[in-house]
C-alpha cells in the first residue's frame, strides 16, 4: 500500500534552505520515494489552512517512508531543514 509524507514548511533562511532542497532527492532513491508536490502555488479552498510551502512525497509503503525519514541518507538534510525552517510533517497510508 503506498504511503505519503505531507509537509507544511515555513522557511526562515531561504539561502541555506536551497542547499536542503538539493540534498533531498538523492536521499529518496534508496527508499523508493518521489516528489508528488514540491513547493507549488497553494490556494485555500476551505478553512484557514494556508501553508507557505507544501510538499508531498510518495513511497511504496509506510515502512519505507519512515525508514527514509530515519535514514543516514536523510540525516544531514533533516538537520539543515530544522535549522532553516519550521515544518510539520505527517505520514499517511494511501489506497
């Protein structure tokens, strides 16, 4: 069953965040991950939710999504994201 990591991001250091963005794609490949949405324009249709930056990744399974998030390949990038942005992240099972 596919799984999706959904991330809401508010970038505080855009220059260093660009480094983060370049580090992520190579970390995804070993876990079968790929971007579905990566920072495109967001328009609120209902409610108050208005993320400044929105990202969605797809993985073959929840286990692979969590393995990527905890992986040595993503560790340095994750630390840089924490240093340059505020983010909220969830993983959800797909259909």
